[in-house]
């Protein structure tokens, strides 16, 4: 049995790409094509279909036939967006991991550039390229400034910089060391938990921005929670739950405290991090209070 494990390890791809999908027939083919066109080829593409009702399954199965690097899984029911994002990581086994949206496009050099950065600097736990935003034609994409190049040696500066600078979470589409991602709670089921996840990753090491525009993000109502209605956001996170999403600001705040408690950093850094979160809670006191007032209605 040992030689079997050794052989499996020897043929394991260096990068796993996880693509959660739901009713993505409109763009998933283009997204997959952009991944298969990468100059770096030592990867697997894991698609987890969240019980789509359109042609997503048929499209993906065609790619499985065409390319052995594509793996397709279908959930028996829609488990919600965040659990499906976690599922693609749980199905992976590579040294490096990258999430990929079924709506977006990556330039051919993206994987190669990310692997080069992570291979070259152990203190960097995540890297991402610069982003272009588009709604229809990728040729009309516009440059976006993420401002999340966080390479300070101090975890507190990286963590604070992430929460202060991030607006759209394009960073999440970068590449992460799998061993670091395993230390986190992944994407939990509350609003903006993806932002909290990247902030927690920043506690474990540096986040590096590749100064090239290699990621093209499609931003429109079908693909972005930021543009969905309240009902649409609820359906996105809790497809089978009727109750509204409550105490979201409280949960976000508590989860940040919990992430800091988990990480092993210097006492002075812990103090700086907790002090910042207390101040942040004060800044967001109106939202925190609104959660309580809403509950009493």
C-alpha cells in the first residue's frame, strides 16, 4: 500500500483549481476554456455543480471527455454558495489551490506567474494578479485597483490593511498555499465571510499582488452578490432557508476575533489586532445597533 501512496503523490498535480457552479451555462464554457489555455499545465480543475437546472452538467461532462485534468462532481441538491466553495477545496489535494468563478476569465500566464511567486518566497502564503472588470464583452474590461499588496512582516499591518483596503474581493481568485487554507474555517455561511477568510490568511503570511492584469472579472447581477437584491443574496447563501439573515455585522465581528485567537503570533501583535477590532466595532456601531433594533420589530 505504501508504494501506491507514493505513486499517487508523485503524479499529484501541483495546483488544484476549484470551480463552484450553479446554472452557469451562459459563461462556464468560456471560463473553463481560459483555464485549459494556461501556459502552466500541471493542474486539476474541480467543478462542483450545485444541482444546476440548466445545461451546466452537459457542458462540464463534455470537458471531462476532452481533458483528463477536468473533474466534475454534482451535488444532489443546492447546498448554498459558500458550502459549495468549500467543497471544491475539500476535493482537492495539491500544494497550491485557486478558486475560479464559472463566470470569469483568466489570462494564459496567470497560473505560471502565481506558482513562480509562491515557489520563490515561502513567507508569501497567497498571491493574486491585478484585476479588470467587465459586464459583457471582456474586450471592454476596465482596470481595477485592489490595493491589497500586503507584504509587511507584521500580521497586524497585513490584517488591518486587508480590511481597510478591500472593496471587491478579487483577491480571493488568486492562488493560496493549501496548508494555510486548511488552518482556517474556510468560507462560513454569513455575509462577507469571504473577506474575513482573506483577512485571516493575511495573519499567516504575506499576500503578494502580481503587477499584471491577468484576471478578468464579470460583474453583473447574475454573478455578483454586491449587485443582487436582499432576496437574491438570501437565496444565494441559504437556498432552503426561509428566515432572513440576522446579526450579520455581529457575526462578522465575532469571527474576526475568533480568527485572531486561532493564529499563533506575538503578544504585541495580538494586542494590536484586538485593539483594531474594538475600534472597528465602534466605527460600525450603527450597523451593530441596527441588527438589534431589527430583531425587536
